[in-house]
C-alpha cells in the first residue's frame, strides 16, 4: 500500500482538471496519475503543517481509510 503522504504529495502535482476529468479516457486518466479510487482535496490551513496533517490522519483513521 502506498504511504498516504506520498499519494497526497503526488496528487498535489496533478493538473487542475475540474469537471473536465469526466471527459478523459481511462488511458488519459492513468497517464495523469488519476486512479479510480483517488480522492483529491484542497485544504487551507493557518497553523503548523504537522498539526494539520495529524488532524487529517485522525479523520482518515476515524472513517477507516487509514489504520
């Protein structure tokens, strides 16, 4: 399983596709690094990054995405 921090870092480098992602073929999605299970989110923060990351990890654990 890919470390979620690595997946997070990679997903921040993906092109902004907006609603256009629905127009792309499976091959185009794969070439852009977009897998069927990818969830991309944008989070603004004003505090320490490590604290925000810890909050995100706790939330993902709570809903069963992380162990």
